[in-house]
């Protein structure tokens, strides 16, 4: 289909080398200009594809992952050996049906699974870029995705879909490249990051940067690793992904492997043990500097402010049908934020369907078993096919 | 009034010595048995009083402070030089009227402003106890308060009042010593700490314990101080004290001292700058180990479980009138939790009035300018006087 290279990369706290899938070099001819003014290129972009591209090249769905996701959406993760993060949504016969559609899932710019990011070695020194990597925006991530899509010879996407930060990318596609897709699905997202969202991200960043093993971002050079800071950042974020009701249902005040509290600082409660596990598991697979850069990109996202305070203006060129989904117990990206997107799309005259799905699974619901979500996405895409 | 000693104590990251007010030694004759089984005594208890004790000794209000509060509720704080934390609620002519009532505000057991806590020197070594200090419960704190009240020669409190963890202490008074008060006011509290509450506390503890300067709790011995970990813990907690709407009103996405984002990791947004300030200011005045112990005591609080799953049983001996207040935007101790307390008090046949105050100030509302709160407390206490 296209020339791809295979590249191995340093990874995680154990410095193990892991081979990741398809990697292409983009912006080799003309550099990509970022919102900050920095110019990058040629730069590597890692991605995975699932399904078969048809001859008309009109069956392509671009899948945009969330903050801590990556390109391994439908296969075992090379670092964690866990199943893909969206096996419930995609695959043969699933809403994102790989017997019908050709899915492209790129690792975002700034990520740590092969795409250009702070872990990419500096050409001059061979050492990871660290904080020499430029600060990014969601729009920059999407510009890089479009270079990839064009590089793969695709002119128009059948759909672009994503949840959370992936949903922000979907909105950025709508703002920047509205002619390049036939439909769009935006799950559990917002057109701007709220003060509370920024606050929680800032806590995560401070936790990482407070860890002396962070070494101002040069931990790889120093043979150290801010595992504890990154774990605290992950624990904080993880609590925001769940609802109070969901936590209560799943854990309540149940004790972990004991009948009585220990009167100590061990993990007495299941929720503590669960959070500690989440923190540790994350450290294995994610790069601390990538966490800083990607959370920062989300914080900067504010389509309304970019368009003179009028969100409808952001979507002025959108004519393709949009599907917007929120989850009732998502307090990180609450339904109200999805409604603002819907109103703005309506105001811009774009066709949009909106569903709020009742669930106690919180923000994470877009990744979980939610039959109403699957029905919504399946039905929406079927409608687009019929147009 | 009673024999008190003055004692100075090491304090905070700068090791400055600060003299704190009245300190008494309690449990000198008979040791106090804690829920963990440990026995303590004689132990120091620091407190401040405001107003004048009448001859009948029946005008006493015990004020229970929250997680990070202390006895300096109505005067300049000796460490921070800031005004008392409840000057809006108490003072001449205020709802807790010092022209009428005699207020006693003790520093909780486990605290760091003079009461027996992990910063108290070990009698044998002269070094702070650190993790040799026993793990506490809210009930233990209240038992110590009762020793203080009796030590001061008071048989029956006119009222016991507190918000957040202070409200938990009020509930513990109701369970343990229902005959010892004529009325009780429980603000923004809960009869149990939820899974989400525990999760946020666990993040704070992990942030402190992840800081290498924590030294397994022996930072004073090692001449170090886990300032960064404690700051992250405080930042996390602080976000939970505010509502999303309040944050939006106060900060929104406003930038801090700049026209444009910096494309860097400085505090671009006001909310970031505010949180960093909150973290730093807290480190000055609070002891990291105290933070571990006090959050743990809150996590262990569950009156329902202690009474065979029946919260009404917990309040079986309560006959004094109760005032329960919640705040509409408090998501840490939501109205639902206050309602459970009210239902249980009703079930126990105790007289209870309940108010949910509409506000966007979140959990912190009990410390802030909330006229409806002041009217409620004033009216309730007036009613009790009239009985």
C-alpha cells in the first residue's frame, strides 16, 4: 500500500526495546508548521490499520485515541500484552465493522508509541528530545493525522471518530478539514477544556515534575524514571474517569483481602488497591513527558475562544452529518458540554444527532460495554452509508 | 480557669519554632484507649477559647475543625499570620456569638498545632514520633475532646458544631456522648467516607509518600521535608473542595499575567497559578504525617457499618435537637449524604432540621460568606436557647 518503516524504540521504566507497527515519515518535503510557530519534519508517525481498504478508497474510518491511548485498538498491546482498547467497539460485525470498513488508528503527535514525541531521539545527539520537543495543540495533532491520511492515498474519510481527547480531535477535523470526511462521531468530549479539567491536569503535571527522578525531563539521559510521580498523576486522572456511583457500585467501602481495617497506611480498601494498581500499570506503558505534552494540548483546546466567542463559527464549513454522544454520569466532560457542541453545530446548519446515554460508568463509558453506545454508532454509520 | 502549659513546637518546612496557645496534658491518670487498641496518655491537647464562660457553665459551644483546620478560628494564625478560619461565622454578634457563648476550639488529636500528633517528640528519644504515632479514628479524636471538656470543668455543652471532618466529629459526639450536649450542628458532612472520598485521600497520601524527602515519615530527623508531595496532596484536595461552576465563575480559562498561552509548562492559566499557590501555602503550615493520619481517620469513618448497617441505631440515644446543613454544589459530601443522616436521626426519633443551601461554592461553602448558612445556624441556636 505504502512504504512503511519498522522502528524500535526505548520504552518505559524498564528501558525495554519494543518494536511497534507501521511507521511513516511525514512532512519530508514541506515542514509542518505548529500553532506555537515551531516547524517539524520529517517526523515519524506510527499507526495501525484494521480491515481492508476498498478500491474506491471510500471505506476509511479514522479512529482518534484519547489521552493515554495509542494505535493498538484491536490487537494485543506490545508492551502490556493486553487486548486492544476498543475491541468492544470495533472488529468483524461490530459497530466499526472491519469486514466493511478500513480503520486507521494513528498514535498522536506527542505520543510515546512511535509517533514523533518527547521520547523521539534528537537527530544530533541521539538522546530523547525531552523538553526540547515543541508544545503541541490538538489542531497540530490533527494536521499530522491529515498528512498521514494523504500519505496513505486517501482523499476523503468515510468517518472520523473518537472519544474524550479523541472527540476533541474529531471537532478539530471539523474546524480545519470539514471537506475531508463524510461523517463524524464525537464521544464524551467538549469544545473547550474547563477550569476543573485544567486543574486536574495541572495536578498530574505537578506530580510528575515534583518527582526528582523526572530530572527536568532528562530522565532517560540520567538513567532514572519518575515512576512515582507518573503513578500519582494517573491515579488522579483515573478517579476523574469514573463516577461516584460507579465507584460505589464497584468498590464501596469494601476491604482488600482482610476482615478488618489495619490501622495503618497499607491499602485497606479495595479502591486504594485498585488505584495503586492502575498507577503502576500505567507507568509501564506511558512516557511521563508525553503525559505533560498531551495534557497541555488538551488544556489549550478552546474552539469558542478561537472563533471570537462564537462556537457556531468554528463549525461554519461543516456539512457532513455529526453524531454527538455524552454519558449521564460523566462529570469530567458532562452532557452540558456535548449540548454546547450540538447547539453550535445546529447554529451552523450542520446535521447532527445527539444522544445522552444513561450509565453510571462515568467518562470511561466510551471504552466500556455500553450497548446503547454501540447501537447509536452502528445506526449512525448505517445512515451515512445510505445517503 | 485551669492549669495550662505553654509549649513551643517545631513547625513546617522551615523548622521555625512557634509558640501555640493553651495546651493541657490529658489522660494523665487513666490512659485513653484508642480504637486500634493502643493506649495513650498523658498527652498534650492544644486549644483556644473565645468569649466568656458563664457561672452556670452552660454557654459552651465546642467547635470541631476540618481536616486541615486548627484551633485558630478567631484570631491571627501564628504561622501564616492570616485571619482565623471562621471569622465569618463566629465573633461578637455573629451566629456563634462570643458575647453570648464560650467557644472552645481544640486542635484535633493527630493534628500539628500542639495537640498530640506525629510531630510530638517521643519522650525517650526527643525525636518526633512520625509513624510511631498510632493510627486514629474520628471517635478517638472525639474521646480526646471530651477529656478536654471535662478537664475544663464543663459537664454539658450548649452545642457542638463542625463542618466536613468537623461534622463527622459532631456525629461521633452524637454516637458516643449523646447526653453531653444540648444541640448539635453538622455541616457539609457524611456518616461515612465514600469510595470516591477514599480515592482522593489515597492520592494525597501516595503523593506524600512518593516524595523521597518523606523518608518513611522521618523527615525531621533527616533534616528534609516532603514539600512537593504535600503540595500535590493539597492541590488535589483543594479541587475537590470547589465546584465546577465555582471554578468556572472564579477562573474560567483566564490566563495568568499574559495575553497568550506560553506553549510551555508555566502556569498559563489562573487556575494553575492559584493551585500552585494553595499547594505552597499549605506546606508552610501543615505537617505531612498529620495529613496521612487525619485523612486515614476520615477514611475509616462509617457509622452505618459500625451499627450493623443501620444508621438509625447509631443515633439511638440522641434526644437533643440536630441541625444538618448541606450545600447544593458540594460533590465531595453531597446533599444525599446529609439526607441519609437526617433520615437516620428521624428514624431514631431525634428532632432534626435540615437545610440544603443553594450555592456554587462547593464543599468549602461552610467556610465562606453564605448568609443563608449564618441565618440557619443563628436561628437554630436561638431555638435551642428558647427550649
